[in-house]
């Protein structure tokens, strides 16, 4: 009987650990001109979790990476900007300086349509979150936005 109770306990504990998702993502395509859009990927984080910048250096945690699937009707212009309160600290676990966001961050990318067309832009955001004592495995989310 003890083995059964212990097994159930471990199963529940594992489910809680791997089912934890302290980041809520939302996606938006904001029309700026007739053929230009801002793609906005917003991450809202539960306290005390933080998400790493795209610019976190080597040797540290996995930086946030945004990839757009090639679309012959869309040109991605420049690099993806980060909008939020950037924090920098020395992380003793990684033994390096890290750049991260708490609470909320937006990743903003300008894209331009090639002509008057209706299409979608799709892609992925890969990220890692940590708190002061643990990190969750890297995660990947996909997005698909209409450009009208």
C-alpha cells in the first residue's frame, strides 16, 4: 500500500513540476501603414519568474529567440526590439552576467508586405524562465497572425 501511495505522490509531483507555465504569451499584428505592420509578442510573467533577453551572453541561460517562417509576401525589417524593464545582474548559478525581464516584456518586429495582399506571418518563440532557485526547461511557442 505504501508503494502505491508513494507512486501516486511522485506522479502528482512530476505533473505539477512539468505542467508549470509561469509565462502567458499573446500575439498581435498592428498595422502602421498600408503595407507595414508591427508584430508584437507579449510575455506576461508570474512573480518571481523572469525571462531572458535575446542578448544574454554566452555561458548563461538560453536567450529568447524569435524566428519567422519565410513568406515570399513578407519582408522582415531589422532586428526584433525588446520593450520592457531590462534588468542586469550577476547570476551565481550561471557564473556570468545575465539580462532578463520580470513582469512583462514585448518583442516588437517590423514587417512589410510586398504589395496589396492578404497573408499570414508565422513563427516561433523559444525561451527559458527561471526564478531565484530553479529554471524550467526551454519552451517553444508558435504564433500565426493575419496581415490584412
